[in-house]
C-alpha cells in the first residue's frame, strides 16, 4: 500500500517547508528580500499553513487569513499570490502517482478558501480608504448629519 | 595626480570589493539601477492638480499621472535639475557631505521600514541615496570625470526622474537609518533635497501640495476658515459638557493671553484627533491656564517641509507672527510629529529670533523650560509631565482601566528632538496598564507608521500597508503577549494613519492621543459622575451600578 501524501509531507516537513518558503519569497520583487521582515513573516505563516494542508484536524482558516493578509498588499498580481498552494505540489519529493489526485484536491480546496480570504483583504483595503476619508472629515460629517 | 593616488583600475577594484553585495550587480548581469520602475495602482500618489500649483506659484502645472509614458516635463528640465542640484550642494552643506561621505558599509541596509516591509532593494537607504549619488558623481565630481570607467555614476535621464519619484516617495523622512550610520548620513535630508528638485520640474504629490495651498490661503491643511474652525472647537466644548458636566472656556485670537496654543488641525477636525483636543481643553481648564487659540495660526503641521525650504519657512512664519500680534509670552504646541521637527530644528533659524517672546516658564509650577529658550515653544508632553511631577493634576488612572496600552514614538519627536521619557511618564500616570513594544522598535529605533512625510494618501494604501508592516508587527507582539488593545501616540499623522494600519494588520487595536487619556483621567472640579471616556465608550468599573470612588 502506498503511504498517504499527508504522511510524506509530515516526514519531510522541514525540507518541504524550506523549498516552499524559498519559492514564495522569490515571487517578491528584488533579490535581497530574504533579509526582510516581510520574508520572515511569510516563512512563519507558511509553516502553519503547511501543517494545516497535511492535517485536516487543524483549522486552515487562520493560517490562510494570515498569509493572504500579507500577500494581498504585496507587489504581486492576485494570480501569482494565489498560486502558492499549487506551487507546493511540485515541491514534495517521492510522491507516489496514486497520491497525486487527493493531494491536488486538498490544494484546490484550500486555494478556493485562500481566494475568498484574499478578496476579503482587498475589500478591507478599499473599506479602509473610505473609513479613513470619513475619519478625516469627522467634524464636517457630524455637522451635515446633525 | 599624486603618485601615491591609486590608479583607476586599482580604485575600481577597491570600489568593487568594498561595496555591499547589493551594489555588485547581482541582477542577471544588469546594474542595480537597470531594474525597471513600474508605476501601478497603489504604488504612486496622485500628482498635484494644476490649480493647486498655480495658486502657490509652483512650476509646471498640468494634468498628468505617474503611469503616463510622457510626464510632460518642462523642455529644459535637465538644466533645471542640474542647476537646482548645484545650488543646493552649495547652500546645504549637509547635502554635499551626505553625497560624498557614504563608505557603503551597508549598516543602514536593513534598517528602513520600507525595505523591511517590501523586500525591494532600492528601499535600502544606501541604495536610495545611491539613486541620486550616481547622478551627482557623474555631473559634479572630478573623480568621475577622471575615471570614465568608474562604476557608480550615470547620466540624468527621464528614467532616473521616474525612479527618484518612486523611491523618494517611499521614504518617509523618518531618519531611522541615520541612527545606524557610522558616518552620520541622514537619508531623510537627501530625500528632502530630491523632493525639492522634483518639485522644480512639477513632479509632485497632491496629498502634499493641496494642504500646502490650503495652509497658504487659510492657515490650515483643510482650508477651513476661521468661523468654522471656532465652531468645531465649540462643538467639542459641548461634548465635554455633556460627558463631564464641566464647561470649558477656550478663547480665540485673544490679545494679551499669556500663552498661544497651536496644534495640528487634525485635532480639530478628524477622528480620533478631536478626542485629543478635548483632552487639552480639559487640562487647560483644570489648571486655569491663561491661553488662546489662533484661527490664523490654525495649523501646527507644515507640509511645506515636504516641498521646499522656502515653503516650509513661509508656512511656519505664521506661528511667530501670530504670537507677536497677540502679545503672548510664549507658545505651547500640541501633539504632532513633523511640526516638532520644523519647530525644533528649523524655526529659530528660519523665522527667529523671537525676541518679542519670553523664555517659557510654566505659570503653574514655575518651571523654566530652558530647552525651549531659543524657540520659545514648549511641547505639551513636557508641559504636562512637569505638571504631574509637581502634583498639580488630580488624576484617576483607573478611568483608563478599559484600555491596555502601548506607546508608539513618533519618528520626528523621538529621533528629531530626542523626546522619549516625557510621554511615557505622563502615560504611566494616567493609566494602569502599559507595555513596551520590543526594544529595537521604540525610542530612537522607533519604526515609522509608514505614512509620514505626506504619504498618507488613500491611493497609496498598498505601499503604506507594506511600509507600516514593521510597526504593525511590533504591535502584534504586545497584542499577543500582553493583550494590548490601545496604541497611544503623540502625532497627528499617526492618529490619522495608524487606525488604518491597525485595522488591517491588528484588528482590535485602537489608536489614542496621549492627552485623550489625560482627559479621561483628569478629575475635574464640579464634574458629574463619569461613566464614559471621551469617545463615549464605557469605562471599566465606572458604570451606573458601580460604586463611586
Ligand atoms: S529616512 Fe526612514 S524611510 Fe527614509 S530611507 Fe531612512 S529609514 Fe527609510
Ligand atoms: S550606513 Fe551610512 S555609510 Fe554605511 S552604507 Fe549606509 S549611508 Fe553609507
């Protein structure tokens, strides 16, 4: 019997995570971003996300919200930002062919979740612009609304 | 040439060896400056409207956008930039020094919040400065003329201007990098110079220029006229009465008052600035201060600082003019960041000496503010700290028990004037729960909010969220470790921009001005039972059913 893909990821967690982190950070502009705080934050969040990918008993919601919060304001097109989970597929060594499909299904499921979350963050950015404008005009609006 | 001088190829070799990795062209065989600059939604601020520039007589008014291929620069723009640079190298010795002395040690490289939050190498202070230094070397130094092959110099092109616009508008002039530079290079001053140069050819930012034009016309950033200004303050007076039962009595343009109070106009118009204003009004009433507010010098902030020295000087002049006209003894200044950089570093030489004013002395405690001897203007945090130290305020810090606080040092007050302890002293006397953020993110190493120096435009939100990431990350730390939910600050731009930053990165953290918390804690004579703070949020343990203390 082939081993489950979840097991393979767990056994090789650090190696997979390192490769994944490197590939995601490489998407950011510039070649020196490894030393930046945003790179460190991405690395941290990817660890949590990887655990949730391979263990359904862990909630993926929080890691997804956190990583998409970072990605939604980077200099990256959404298609690239949201490709991170699919990118994981090619990074796991020794994945038996039979595992391909269930693994892909899991990544698809989480990508759709990530899409929702990414969109929420983008909407938050637009809402923040509106709110900031209102806060700036606080007294004028108060007079108008009185 | 001296026989001891290095030969061109030796010099070149040394240069190659010494410069940090980033300058060595690890960009697929290209030079670092060949990395393309691309303007996209969210990474540039809208340019000044033509009518705004016409109003203040700034050059090249036109309709354009950073995403346009043709920026419609004036015909002889290269000459303007070269001559502008030449004149500034002569007039500002610091600029010349900063162009010449960088040893490329790289100590500043990872200190800038824009680099840390974007990962973009051109946001390393050393590279940011190199963007202009490379042109300087080419055009102004004998060395580059002698050594044609000397790497690190380049000619001035439209692409260079675009790059300057991109990266000198991703520097908030916060000076964090300068703290770590062994040569004392202040990239903020380089940014100021480059923004001046860009303004000479009409490359600018409406978020900066519109407040400048408004300030020039009516005295404040929003262009509010005197009667509206006064109405706003008076409606805050009504709010105070409703909440506390106490009627405070500010006066406007009153001749013969002892003190002129000037604060950024955001405190009179914006949320949460207005609550800080309510705090000042309560404080002044509490101690019976003889003060007045001017409807002409109605802005503490000075966006002129982000355009040109001349404009900064012009907008600043109203402070002394008004103090003289009203015949006050000295000026008290509210919570602001860049206002204090202008006041502390430039005002006295630009518009002083203010010998018609007296050396500031607190009328309540008798303390002489000798540090303000030359400017004759005292920071409210010092003033209040002195009052507390002398036991002149009746405070109940429990009234802020609904808040778990931390303190954000505003760059300009912390690094620009070295004030670290006074606001902390006040904060610790007016609230019971306070936790510092990590050491390398506070005091002189404080991280900028990411929106300073006129970059808090809404259309610039993505960059602001990236630039503010290091600050947000430090707040996240105390939020998770100590359940901090209140970020206290003494800067109007922080009060405007940090709520947005917090809502994005750290939902659940609110932003407060220091004197708002002072206002909450002040036990006023004749007050009614206080159950709500100045925002009308319930105080903990002061509800209707709770015992009076
Ligand atoms: S002054 Fe501040 S924003 Fe500008 S380069 Fe230095 S650290 Fe960065
Ligand atoms: S720390 Fe100072 S000397 Fe060193 S690279 Fe930066 S600006 Fe140059």
